[in-house]
């Protein structure tokens, strides 16, 4: 408890100090961080090797080891990302509303930092640098709680950040790393309401659910994407093939790839087998409903669980529907409110689908793969919110801000 | 459990139906509700009498009985409020962002309803009609869980709403009242993540803390206001007297009244006793720090607890400080992030105070009593948010909305 409490308090104090910091001072600090990172590269890579060795010994999978691994290129990517962040407009101070009342009272609602942001995340040590720099750009302090599998790397990176901040006008305490990666420290962060203003989990479904279920600190839910593509009766064959193959195959391991295909029965009669053949040729496992399995022998019968599953892999569930409404209802039941698409030449069906599907992003005749802060022009991404409060969809810098009313008077009282 | 689960499910289904409803249809339904309320007035007042009788027998305080009480005037106020709501612009459908990408993909971020809103509240039956009509205006379904002390009144009001909705294009299931007012049903709402998108508690500090501590559904924290006024060294005497008396006395029982006074020691030497005399003459109990007690004999010594206390009554805590910074630090330690004010002729001090105090509304030379949705020109108020995510300060209709990306393509895929 000592570490979490103590670092929470330090971060809170630092967050108050950050209120007086200018954009120029923040950008200078970010530049120091970028440069220090490259200066400390050898040290960081050496510590990263330790994580990899421990990981290998304890039998961590190669795909997770790959996420932990740092090399020259990955450090360079971090370095470049910081300069991209420096180039972005500072949202802090922006006036969101203005009002002047008859009694002369003037009001401005201005963007302000949230305060202290908690990040709980898995494997990837690049989240450490990402989260710290995004928080600082928006005037927030941050408490980082990475996973034990990247503990040496995270400590080396944060040491480098602290060294850079010491040269800057920003308090070094604005970035805190919880070095005790036991379950207890995560648990303590869930209820650190005194010092934490928000908690953002980054990682797999289990981590996110755990945080959502256990935290009394407000959480921003990110990530899980059980995304669907619905091929309506009037969909053009060529368009449908192109979009399904892109949304499933271009990068199957990410949250905006599709996991489930809903097909109008009439369209399926004409083109279904040929589409499934194409998927099968690309090594995609097909879990179909009874009708699909009858028509396409290589499909396995989908269980109820399949409709809920985010495979993040070369696999897809396929179901036939008889109306656009049936597709919408299926998505609203099994979806995770991330990204959903309809392929149709019928604009009324498209409008119905876009209005009634409950998700952050709803596409007509385009691949779901575009749901991403960079594709949306934000220049940065904290994550993709699948909840409805505060932020929905790709979160850029404004998602890390709150607002405050500044009210100017000369003696106004309420009668 | 049966009631909460069942009504949760019905509300969710209704919320999907509300996606297809027009502004005109919503306003028609609101008009039906207003008229039905007046038509059912006798019935509602009769049921309200039952609540009052039960309350008297069980020894509920007269101030709470007054909150439960309905009469012709109060019904009329509800009626008028609904017509004011009808006149407000519908936020749903508003385009918040627009983007066209080089590849021809067009994006619109539109305001949409949140979905299903849960309201947990105490005593006042007018919250029942308020919450229901605000939710419907913004296309949301609502689950109402009032207190047992107003159960007959709430049931009569919701029966009236249901009768009105039956005449409208809106599903009657959009408004659900939990009639079992045992603790268990509140507890069940805290974890009804499957059907509830947000939970808004309205009432005392204990209720709000209970919901915050126990809910896994996202909560919007409202209400508690331990508000401060800081009199800086350069404050004009007349201005300070006027503002302090207004902020403390104009309506002491509300959240934007001040509970604590911080006074610069130099100013206090000259004007302190005279100000405290005025407060004392108005029956305000004064809890001072040691210096205040030495100077003003009618003051009682404040305990540590006093600095945290929202009296909501004729009482105030008073502390001397030697700098503006000390005042800010005190507020950030003991305040509830609601409304705070500085009285000063020094613009640098005012700017420092407004930038560094962590609260929804920070005033310079004006009474804190203005923090209110109607005073801020919103035409309606769901509550005053004291948290930093989603909404901060007085919440108008937009606080009951989320957003969704509508994305229009003609075959765009990600390369």
C-alpha cells in the first residue's frame, strides 16, 4: 500500500503544479524526453534483455515476447511519435463556451487537464512512453502500472523520463511508475479515488473487465472489438468481397478487424459459397450457423459462445439473416459497441443500420479498419473508447481533458 | 432481482426504439405528459397524502415532509417546466465533427442518446417527472428508483406518464419505475451494466458516496458543495460584505451556497470583526480557527471535521490565511470541486486562483450562487457534476447525450 499511496500523493501535488505550465514548457519537456530516450538507448535495451530472458525462462509465448521486445527501430518509432505529439495543438486553455449575462457577469468554459490519470497495461513497454507523453502534453500527471513481464524495461524508460524532466520546467513527480507489479498494487489503484481522477486500462478483455468490475475510480473502457460486417441483399458482389477480405485479413489481431459476418440469405444464395471459399483459401476458420454449414461443408457449427467471441485471429463467425433489422438486433445483442459496417446499395437500409446500431463507429460501404485516432486525423490516440460517457470511439488529446468555468464579475449577487 | 432485471430489459429495448423517433414526436409526447399530469392532479395529490401520512406516523422531519409534499402550485411548476423543456432545441442529431479524407471517406460525429439512464434519488417526487422528461427529450429510456418515503406519489406520477405515452409515438416502456424501494433494488441497479449506461444519484452526500463506492455502472457524481469564498488582502470592504452575505444567506440549504470563508490576515485585521458581526446578527454560527476565535469571541473553535463540512444551514467555518496560495491549497484539500470564489482587486491573484483551484466553477468578485443550469442559460438542469469526466458543472441536455461516428464510403479499404 505504501508505494501506491505515496506515489498517488506525489502525482496529485505535481498535477496542481502542472496547472501553471505553458504549452512551450510542455513541448520543451517532451523534446528532452525524446532526446534522453535515444541517449539512454543502450541502457534501456539492456534492461529490456533482462525482461526477455526472464520471460523466456518462465515460458511466455513468443507473441508476447515480441510485444515486450525493444530494438533500435522501436526506440526510433517512440522518438518520432514524441515529435509528432509536440507538433499537435495544445487543447488546454481552449474556450469551449462563452456567455455574458445581462447583469454583466462573464463566463468562459475552458479546457483544463483532468488531473491525475492512472494507466494499467500489459506487456508493451511503449505504452509507458506513450501514456507519459500524452498525459504531459495535456497537463496531466500520470501513474503507470505496467506488467511484471516488462518491469525492467519500464523502470529504465521512466528513469530516462525523470532525467529529462529534471532539465525541464515540469515537475519530475508528474510521471510515477508503480514498481511493485503484484496484484495488490492494481487493486489499490482501483480505489485510489483520493488521488486518481480516471483509470484507463490498456490490454486484453480480462484486464479491462477486471478494472471495470473492481474500480471505484472512473474508468474509460477501451479496446475490445467484436466487430461485424453485414452484407445486405442489394450489396454489390465485388464491393462486398473487397471489404470483407480487407476487414478480416489486413490485420486480424487488432480490435477494428471484423470477427463476425452477417449475410442476407438472398445474397448468400448467389455469392455466399464463393466468398467463403476465398476466406478459406486465406486460412480463415469459418464458424457458421446451420444454414451456412449446410451450404459450405468446410464450416464448423458455431456455438452461442462464438457469436460473442473476438478471435483476433484467422477465424470468423458467419450467420444468415432475413432482414436488415435482424442484423441490427444481432449486433446490438452480441457486439462490443466498437465498429460495425453494412454493405448495401439501399440507402434506406444504410440509414436504418447506422441509426440503430449501437456502436462508436458505424460504416456504410467501407472497411471497419479505419477506426483509429490517426486515420480520424487526431494525430495521437490514447485508445478507442467503447463506452458512451466522456469519450466514444478513437480518443485524441481532448479525451484527456476536462473543463472549468471561469466566471468574472464586479460584485454580482443572486437576488 | 426479478423487478430490476425485467424493467432493465424493457428499458433497453425501448431505448433502441427511441433511436428512430423524431423531435416532433418527442415534443408531442412531452405535451401529453404535461396535460395528463394536470388531468390526474387529484389522483396524484391523493396518493401524495398517503406518503405524507405514512411519513408523519414514522416521524420523518418536517423539512423532509415539505420536500415530499405536492400541491396545486407544485404540479403547476412541473407543468410549466415541461413546456420550457419542449421549447428547448433537441441536441440529438447535431453534427459535432465533420471530416472528409483524401480517399473519399466522409465522417460525421453526431450526437446520439446515451441509451438507458438510471436515476437513484431521495424524497422529492418532482425528480420523477424531471428525470423522465429530460431523458425522453434526449431520446433516452430511464429507470427511476425513488425513495420509499415518496412511493405512492411516484407510482401515481409514473402511471400518469405511462397513460400519456400510450397516446404518443414513444414506447411507454421508456420510463420504468422500480416500485420495490428496498436496499436490495438499489444494490441491483449498481451492477446492472447489461442494461444501464449510466447511473445518476440525486440527493444527500451519503447516497452519492454509496453509489460511487458500490456501482460498476458509470456514475455521474452530482451535488455536494463545500464551497469557499476567499477574501484577498486587496478586496474592497463593501464588495466583500455584499458577496459573502449573498453567498451564505440567500439560500443556505443549496449546494452553491458557501460553507467556508478564507480571509487574508491583513484584511481581517481591518474588517474581520465587522463582517463576522453581520453574519452573527443573521444567526450564522461561526466556527473559526484559533486566530478568528481570539479576535471574535462569539466564534467557536473549528475542528478538522468542520473544514470538510457542508453545513447547508446557517453556519460557516472561517480561517485566516497569509497568502492567496495558502487559500488555494486549503480549497484543493477540503473542497468538493463545486464552486469557489476569490474577492480581490489584484488581477494577478484572481488569475492565479482561477487557474489553480480545482473546481467546476471558479468566480472572481461574484457570488457562488450562480452555479446553476438555468443561470448558465441551459434552460434545464439534470444536476451539477462535481466530477471531471463527461460533464463538469451544471449539466444541460447535452450531458444526457453521447456521440457516434457515421462513416460513409464507396468501397474504401485500408492498405
